[in-house]
């Protein structure tokens, strides 16, 4: 078992009574990175208090989440989503987060939904133009706008993300890495290390933050891939974290999509059991 120099963290906000209580709970778990727990509607004084509490405990603000679709089919919802993209990017810049992160956005009423038009050239071109607008309008200096790879919208592969980077052509557009989100068929389930290697080879210098999940194929006659607690599935966690650590020993790697604090504690323990993580 090798030692991996990454900042293991949580995309989860534990129950807390104050910014100091929040940061202390993370610190006591040995967490070294986090998603920012507030959005741009919060008072500046409260935002500053959370930033300071994290800084005092050397907890890196990895990302400011957005999680909406700027291509919503309802014009009002689309306008609100685009405003949130811009303001969350500005918030990420203000708090010195490594990135603001969203999905590219579904071409339908559900922001993460699977629709035919998600793959259309029109939506792709709209994405490119919108990301260019965000970078030009917000002019971030301390952060980057990033997309998380998704199985059913673009970008959905390392090659496709590389094309996005080229077409957007903005210094402050970068990469959010989630290795499990590349897995969308049986071949990639069983050959995920190869796609991880390709992703770090093609995108490595632009990766700003990472997620760590796990997956397994359900025992069924139809393809069903399900997320599971990290350390209980098929993902080669040591291989993934070795790729991350070689790229940047200060890279945040956040656990997510678990159901409550107990599962996050279990996941932290399981990841640490298969990887020696330097503090």
C-alpha cells in the first residue's frame, strides 16, 4: 500500500451550529478539502466567516457547486440558471475556491436528465458560447469554471472534454474530474483504469478538483451500473488516487452522493484502509 498525497474531502455539509463548528467537525474527521457550504445569496459576513474557519484548519475550499441547466426549456428557469452560473463563479473567485463546477446542462426540464438533444450540435455550440460569456463576464482571477463529466451529456469522454477546452478557448475554463462518470458501458466498467489514464494524459494540467465515488455492475440480465460506498465496488481507488497525486499532491478529492454522515464516515475509513494518505 503506497502513500498518496491528495486532499481527501467531502462534498457534504455536516449538521453544524456555526462556521467554526462546521470547520471543526470536518477537521476532526481528518478532512482536508470541502465544497463551499453557502451560495451567492448568503451575506458577505457569513461567507467570510466560513472562509476563515476553513483557512484556520487548513481545509481547502475545493469547489463551489452550481448544479443546474443553463439550457432549461422554460425561459424563466433558464434565465435563473444562467444567473446562478455567473454569480456562483463570482462567489468561487471571491472565496478562492479551486473551481466553480456544474454539468453542461440537459436540454429538457430536469437539469441532469437524459435527452436526445443533450448530444446535439446546437446545444454543444450554445454551451461553448455560454462558457465563453461566463469567463469574459466574470473575469475570474482566483478560480476556474469547470464542467463535471456526465454519462448522458457532453462532455462524456476525455477526448470530448479536450475538444470542449479547445473550442471554448478561455484560460479560466478548466476540468472537473470524476472518474466514475466516464463509466457508461460494460467495457468501461472492466477497463476503467485505461480511461482514467487517458483522462489524466489528455486533461491533467487543466484538472482543478476531483470527486471520488465507486460503482458496481448489478447482477442482472440488463446493464445496470450503480453507485456504492467507496471501497465496496469495482473502482481501483489506489490507481485513481495515484494518478491524482502524481498530478498535484494538493489536489482535492471529494466524496459525494452518500446518504448521511455515517456513510461518509464509513467511506472515509474505507478509502484510508486501502490508501495511506499523507496529511
